[in-house]
């Protein structure tokens, strides 16, 4: 067991390099990993409980406008 500067014991294996981990940010600086982020205005967002509800309404609008 190695002691680091904070005095905590480091029991991780040497092959686990935590410095290479990606950190997900919160808010507008957040990066997406494999998807598109669309920001809704607060008055619109309060009408929909989740992204599935938004997608359902948009698909309905696509069908009726064809």
C-alpha cells in the first residue's frame, strides 16, 4: 500500500490509471457522448416529463404535416 500526499491508502492496482478518466460536466459546458443535445426553453420543458414525450409529439407533428 502506498501513501499519497493526503495520507490515504491507495489500494488500486497499478494498471488502473484514473488520470485517463473522462469527467462529464454539468450544464451548458457538458459534452455529449454519442447523442445530440437540444435545449428547451423552461416553459416548453415543463410540458414534457422526459425526452420520450418530446419525441412522441415531434413524430406526431411530422406525420400530420406530410
